[in-house]
């Protein structure tokens, strides 16, 4: 009798354990307030960052995401980039149905492994592993874990307690451990009105926890989520980038380091090319006119490709290589244009920024590796002329919505400088149309129209110029959709 009681107790205990495991990821337990306006719910997002030295960092991530509908799939974010300097030590995922029953286990070998090469990328060492899962029902839950190891400590991942609009958060955690001698620093953004607690903040440890945050709606024409939702930026005063140690406590020091360690020796050109540039400029003395002639030359000679090999992701190709090959990425073409301008005595500066139609600033109060794009700054009295060196079509000095009106970092040998790029005011963003029309004997309306677009309007219309005739006609048929049997001549 006693044996039966013991066995019954064991069985009940085992059943309770199974039931607890089964219900752990059930969607039934999710609060209704977290489901409102949500496409996905972050049940847990824990990031543990361990920086053991200037050249060693481990990032461990555990993410539990309940996806409520198709629009929430992007919140899974089960993807890791890797290359020679970033190693994926561990990666796996589990998928559960709405009741918490496991329906799929995804081991490392089951993740898709793909080159991170786009259509404009010539070559790259970067690859990424990603979860390729097609759901058969909603809601479902993904439990994802990964561990990365890298020697590049110049980029510490930013922490986003709320990963996007229309995503609610049950719990999000950040833990950072770092030696005291590396100068670890952090900066908080948009914490107001969000349930975020700082649980540890010492010389060697930093921890946050966010909980029970309802999904945030995105308003029309609102900035990117990374601008308006809470985040924490982190960095080191002593960092490492692709076998190059760095040190910077100010933008001045950062600019000096970048000029000395990254840009030095990259603007050397063949003597033949130098002679060609001097002949192109002739007796011209105006530096802006010189710059325009050089910019036109670069547009005709070169084309844009993406190059992401080793430090090539951050250091420009040598100008001599661009001159020989006729192509390069944004850094290479910017640096090549700078090298050509040096030959004819026109000063210019490499400029780092975030290139995006969603305006994003270099955070001027937080000295660190930032930005994803490079343009060229030419001094012009108390201002700068900005050159987009990747474009074969942009007029000299024109900035579109990809680089206008934002804080950028101008790199000078004497140090870095935060500057704001050109703002196109409302009065400058115009489109004017003028034309003449008449009725033919056959009753057709025949006319000629001239459309002039300026400022940001030009940015939206410039691509039309180079469209094939059939695509151009299709565009204007849509534009004047109220005219039947429209024909473009």
C-alpha cells in the first residue's frame, strides 16, 4: 500500500512537470493587454554580453517570441551574421504551437547558411545563418538561442527593449560584464513612460530589465522605431577593429585615430593619373569649379559596387586600385575623389553618416563607431559642399533624402567634427508644371508639358530620366490616369 502511494506521488509529480513544460509557452497565459495592437509578443529577450578584453567579446542571446499573425514574423529575428572575425559558437531553435506543444526542433545544421552578398556586392566574406520556418498556423512560439564570439569590440550591439512597432514585451533583459580598464560607457534613450529598471550599474557590470510593455502603434510619417523607442548604446574607449586597436575619448581623438590608422596611405595615385587631372583642370583657379570637373570625371569613370572583406568593410580600397579597376564602394569612391582633388589642390574630408531615407543622426554625445555610409565634404567658406560619390547621375553638390538634414562625422587629420548636412526647406522642395495644349481635328487633346522638380522632389523624380521608353510611358500613364488612351511622344 505504501509502495502504491509512493508510485502515485512520483507519477503525479512527473505529470505536473510535463504539464508545466507544456504550458510554459502556451499563448493562453499571455495577458490581454499585451495582445492589443500586437503582431508579435516578446515573451523573453535576454542578451548577455561578456567583454573579457579589448579583443574578445561573447554575445549570448535567448529569445522567446510568440507570433500572432503574418505581420509578426519579422519579430522572430533568428539570424546571425558571421565572418572571419565573428564566430557563431552555438545556434538552435524550437517551435511550439499555441498550447505549448513542441512541433519542431531546428539544430544548427538545419539553419540556412547564405552569403551576405547583394546584387551590388562584388565580393564579401560575410555570411549569415537564419531560421527558415514557414508556419502552418497562428499563433505559434519560437524559442531561439545563439552564442557569438568576436575580436571586434568596436561595435557592441545596441539594446532595444522594444524591438519594433506593433510588438509587445513581456520581459526583456540586458546583462553586460566588462573589465574596468577598457572605459566601458553607455547612453540611454527614450526611457520615459516605459517600464524599464536598471538592476545593476557598476564599473564592471550593467543590467536592465523591461517588462509588460504594450505594443506601440506606428503613426503615419513617424521616424524609425530606433529613433522613438527606448534603446541603450554602448561602447569602449579602448576598442578593437579587424586587427587594429583603437582609442578615443572624444570625436577629435576618434578622427585622429581614423585618419592615422585607417586612411593613411590610401590616397596614392599613379603619376599618369595625376598628370591627367592637372590637364583636366588647366588654368582654372576656383576650387569649387575644380571640384565639379573632378566629380564629373569620377561619375563618368567609375561605378558603385559593395566590397566587404576584412577591414574593407571600414577601410577604403586604395585610390590606385579604384583608378585601375573603375569601381568601388562608398568609402572607396569617396576616397578616390578625395585623392583626385588633392592632386589639384582642393581640400576635402571623408564623412561618415547613416545613409537612409529615415533620417538618423550620428549621436554627437556618444563617441563610438557609428554610421553605415560615407560621402565627401568640400569646405566652402563657412559651410561644406557634400558629394555623393556613389552616384553616376546626382548633380554636383546635390543631396537627396538619403543623406540630407542629419548629423554626420567629418574626418579631418586634426580630429573629427560633428556637422549637419544640408536642409532642404519646404520652399526649396518644389515641382512646377507648365504646358500648352490644343484639340486636333480628330478631337484628340495634344500638348507639351515641362515639369521641373527641385529639392527633395528632384530626388523622387530623377530615376525617371533613365527609364526605358516603355517604362517611362507606363509611369506617365499612371500619373495622368484620368486621360484615356494617353500616348507619350
